C-alpha cells in the first residue's frame, strides 16, 4: 500500500519530491509538468481573474508528509511563507501516524454550513412581521431554492433588535450549499427572500449578505503513544515521552483558562488550516472569522483543541468550523488550486476537504505544543529540523 511516511522527505531535491508524488498520485507526464511549471498564471489567466492584476505574488507550494487521515495516507499541500509551519505539520503528523487522525463532519450540528442574512428596518410591529414570515416559511424556502440544483435552504429564523434608530429584524436563512463554500449562494438566496418578505409585509430591507459565523462543523481526534513523544534538542538534552505529555497537557490547561494563551494556541492551529486553504483556493479569511467566533461561542474565548492523558496515550480533540468548497469561487481560475484539489488531495466532496483541513490543524497544534514543552520557540523555528 502506498504511504506518505517517507523518511527524510525534507532532505530530497524538488525533482525527487515531485517524482515521489508522481508515483504516489499516478500522475501523467502532463500533470507532473503543472508542478514543475512555476508560472501557471500567464497574462491571459491573470486577465481572466479580473480586478487589477499586474503580476503573480510568489509563495511556495509545499508538501507535508506522514499524514494518515481516516485510514488514508495523504501528501498535504500547503502554501505558506514560513518553513517551520510545514516542518511542524510533518512532525505532528509523524507522531500521529501509528493510529492516524480521525476526522468527521458533525451531521446534526446546530451550525449551518452557510447562512444568508437579511436586515429589515423601521419595523412598527415586530411580532406581526415575525408571524407573517414564519407562517410563510415553507413558501419562502421554496423561493430561495428556485434555480439552485446543488444548494438547499432548509430553515429560517428571525430575531428582533431595538436601538436609538428604531426597531429592526434579522432574518437568517440556513443553507446546505452542497460542495460549494456557500458565500455566493447564501447572499443570492437572501436577496430573493428579502424581496418576498418586503412584498409580504411592506417592510423595507436594508441589506442581504452571508454570515461568516458558519461552516462545516468538524471534529478531529488523535491518539498518540506516549513513548512516541520523547524528544531531543540539538544540544543533546532529552525529554521522556511522559515529560512531554505532561508539558502538553499543562499547556492545554493554560489555554483553557487564559484567553491570552488561547488566542495563540488557536493561531497555531490556523497555521496549518490556512496553509491548506490557500493551496486549495479557499477563502481563508472566512475560515479565520468563523473560528474566532466559534472559540467564543459560550461567552468566553477558548482553545479549539484539548489534550489529555489516557493510559499509554495522549489524546487530542479538536472542534471547529470549516467553510470550504471544491466548486465555485475562484478555484477554476487558479490552475494549481484545481490541481491540488483533484490530483494531490483527490477529494470527492467539500466535507472530505473540511475533514482533512481539521486534521492538519490538529497535527499542527500538536507540533507547536511539543516544541513549547521541550526545545522552545527559537530552536523550533530554525529553518531546518532533525527528526529522529
């Protein structure tokens, strides 16, 4: 069986790494040239993207290995300027490789994959307006879904606000966008429904837009044998697996109780998630927005992951929102993003992509915590690594 556990992958030449990917992914010569072509966006492609392009801005497309997610080996594409991010992802994935990382979509989640919002303003009788909207919910949903083959609006909720400017109402439309990220479809459905509500109630709407507090709700879990956590510094100092485990657990507890630490803890997770998002043509700003809100969903900002000791294993669990898609957006306009999705990750659905991204975030988090508990930031961020 083909494996992403390639020892010393980081020591190979670029051509040697591409040769490994070609064999692992069964790439043709033509497909392999996409990786070797450093400028897939020529003037024609840049012009098609639109809005003021003058050139390409170079960031490296890197590959992280040792990833086993839901029983399948992956080479993970990451676009990021910082080499230590990819080194950390590989290190964390290697620690998890024995059992792999389990990652799954929460099917019955309270969080919608996409939400379209409408603001109704200058409402004289909010209760009457709410009654009309909710009584006609099914008709409004039918209108929202007209012309959409792969996306489905399935619920509508309302909320009234009072301010010095008067009374307003927010109408939320809950949407499953299929394999799209959902921003365009959510805004389009909101505009359609807003017009219907205005006809129905005589109330003006002020704006329609997606809410970025939405996305695919994902959980990831890793069980790491304690002996695998043992580490050695460049100077020769050694840490036993139990010492590293205890240090990581203490760091997790710190993040759970200190918002200043929790923000940095979560930034480490997003190092991995964002790098995959950029490589696959995703709206990484939406992913950031969703998760910093998700981290504070209970009123206090908390870490997205938690690490604990369980017998001979250290167990990490992560929960987050991943608004992502494999169709629509800018993906088809960026050849390497399309190539990364179809040929390197070989994803079949946006849910699968979300599961991969969450798993990368958990491995990235593990590597950062291991570094902080042992060798420290300076040695961990040097542009080289030595994995024993």
